[in-house]
């Protein structure tokens, strides 16, 4: 958090869930944020733990390699992004993929977009309207 503001154009780097840090909750209220990292268990992804990322507003960018964006291996992973024109990119086990775990990726009114090159799995999904 910068100063007294509760939202801004923030950059989140790594922030992993692992046996050493089994629970992680991130809540971002506003801003065009960037979530990036290469370690497994980031961006609402969990590796043997519980992780939840809630982003309320903004045009956000999510970039990860493995076990991220609401995915989990042996744990619980939750990513909820309520609004914005968001972009998601990941290599494997991303965007709500569970493995002996529970995982959820909800994008509110956002769109997910990625590219498929060099083995990167990326998705484009239709807009999802929140109730």
C-alpha cells in the first residue's frame, strides 16, 4: 500500500504459498495492477496450502508460469477479479486447474486473454457477467 491509499497501480511479484507459508490472502481494491512471478503458488494459486487473491477493480495483468491464477496442488486456490479488462497468461496448471485440491478462478466482468506460442497455454473466454 502506498501512503494512505487503499488502491493504486500496484505490482505484485511472487508472493508464494508453500509449506513454509501455508496461508496467503491478498485483497486489492482498485488500480491497474500487475501480478507477475515465476514461482508456483502465486496469484491465488496454492501449493500445499490455501491462497486467495481478490481484486475489486482495474484493468489488471496476470503473468505466471505454474500453479497460479486460482489453481492448486494439494490445497485450495481462489482468484476472484470483479471487474476490468484483465489479461491472463500462464504456462501450465493455471486458471482454476486443481490437482488433488480445490481451485476456482472467477473473473466477474473481465475477459481472459492469452496467446498460444512456445508451449504457453493461454485462453480467451467470453465475458462473464456478475449477478
